C-alpha cells in the first residue's frame, strides 16, 4: 500500500476582501499613535467598517500518494493557487490540517526568491539553499540547469538584465532539476513559447517517471490530460470532483460552458460592447453550416480596421482563425453607432469536441482586443457517414475537404481468368 505524500483534512482559508497590505510606519508615526491611542479609546475609538470575508478554500480534504501525478483544475478564483500556497507553507490555513512528507519545491510565481542584483549563477545556488539543498547537490545539477534554461551565455550576468523569458526558464529549471520528493507547479505552461512549454512538459513527465510526486495546476487541459493520472476539480473553494482525468476535464468544461452562456453582453476595451450574441444551431453537427450573429456598439468614436474569429478547443490548442476583413472593413463608428455582424461558416470541418469562439477586433494604432463570445459543442455527423465511425481522438482536429476521381480500368475484364 502506497504511503501518502500529501494529506489535507478539512482545509479552509479565509481572506478579507479589499484587505490592504500592512505598510511600514516611521518611528514618528509609531510614537504619535502610541500617545493618541488612550484618547481614541476614551472617545470610543475609531469606527472601522466591517470587512467582508470570503472563503478561498472551504473544508477541502484529499490525499496524494507518493509518486502520484495529480492535476488541479478549475476556473480563475476557484482556490487552486491558494491550495498550493497552503501546501507550500507560504500561507497558514484558517482551519484544518495538512501533512506533507518529504522535501517540497514549489514553482508558484516564476522567479520568486530571485535577487535581481545577483547573477544567474549566484541565484541558482541561493535558490538551492532556500530549498534546502546542499552546495554539493546544487553543484552536481548546475550544468543540467543551465543547459535546460539555455542561459549559458548570460549565467554570470545579474538577473535584473534578463528578459522575462530567460528569468522564467531559469526559475523552472532550478525547481525541476533539484532533487526533491514533491514538486508543486502552478501555471508554468501559461507562459513561454511553444517549444519551452513542450520542454517543461517533457521534464515534468521525466520527474514523474522517477517516482516523485507532482501537483500540477493548469488551464491547459491537453497538458493536464497527457501528464496526470488523476485530476482534482475545484470550484468556489470546494472539491467538486476527484478522479480519472478525462472524466473530470469533461465535467469541468461542461460546467464552464453553462456558466459562460448565461452572459450575453461583453465589454471590449473602453469603447465597444458586444451583445445579442447567437450561434445557430448550437450544438451543431460536424460538416453542417454555422451562423453567428452579434451586435457591436460604440460608446465613443472608434475605427475598426479589421476583425477575425478565433476558434480554440476548450482543451487548449488553437484550431483556426477566420479572417473577416472581406466583410467591409474598415468601419468608422460614431458614438452610439451599432454594427450588426452576421457570419456564415459553411460546412464547418470540425470533429466532435467543445470549442471556444472568440472575436479579435483591431481598433487602429495596433491596438487589438480579443473577447470570448461563445462556446460551441460539435457532434459527429449522421451514423451513415464513414466520418462518424472513427472516434474523435483518431480523426485529428480537422476534416479535410478533398476531390477524388477513381477510374476502373475496363481492360481488366479482358484479362484471362487465372485458376
């Protein structure tokens, strides 16, 4: 029977909404406050408005066994990052208990703990020491860390001169290469280019393959499904699902679809509002026509130079971009003007999945705005179609339109029969 690496029982964390960070006071302010405090109490004290409290986590209980790779999913504000901060001992829980067995490395905010005046080399050793590593342990891994981060030329340069990408690569490389028992990762795949994201994913798979425990928070459902053997779904500070990745991801996407469809007015930047959004039909059958309608309203003068529809799988990857410039762009809109957009996509070449449809609007001066306008479920075509006989995973993302001519050679009938 596996021993646990992480165990949480009744874990809860409460925050005050709008609470300000405590600022440092001067000696003079401290003396004045000390002298005036008795008089304030005599007058009844200063009345402070009651703070509104919110539970970021509420009665969360779960166990992660040693060597398990567990994904944590949920919408922004669900409590995922708070959970990792509690597990990392950055934040103290309001209620409940958490037990962690083994040495923990957390990558919650890229570059946390870096000193900007120190070089990359010095920060590698500093972070290793903070994480509980000996100098010899860090020295053994140093070349691997630098090679992975691809910062060899700049390793003796102060990190304050690093680009954000270099900063991020070095931070992840340190966390992933140091010898720890538990790795907590929060949204590292949300930043960086595609090649680095693949590199990170491959490294985490390697870490998991060596029997180390990984807790991975991400909005990239493709990465979660490929890396994790179990998924915990958090909503509103509660665990609403815990089990097989595909099942939990589908449940998350379905609940997200319902909530998004209730909002039919979207603010884009400071000037434009999108309303009267409709997709017909929805859901749609693959290879059928899809009609999209929406209304753009301007609160002040604006010039719309171009627009495009962006189609993404809810699991993460971009599927395609549909250029709308041929619809009459550019448009000069005055305050109070509205622009009705009707878009017909003929015979959409999408396999069965759930998709997010967004609109990109360029209002000039290289300022672009992207707004999610709807989510769409695509079902397979009728059972009589060969296309529908293959499961979605075996068909890829797009059905290719082809023209094919087949000719049966009539000379075949003239050939002698063998036998």
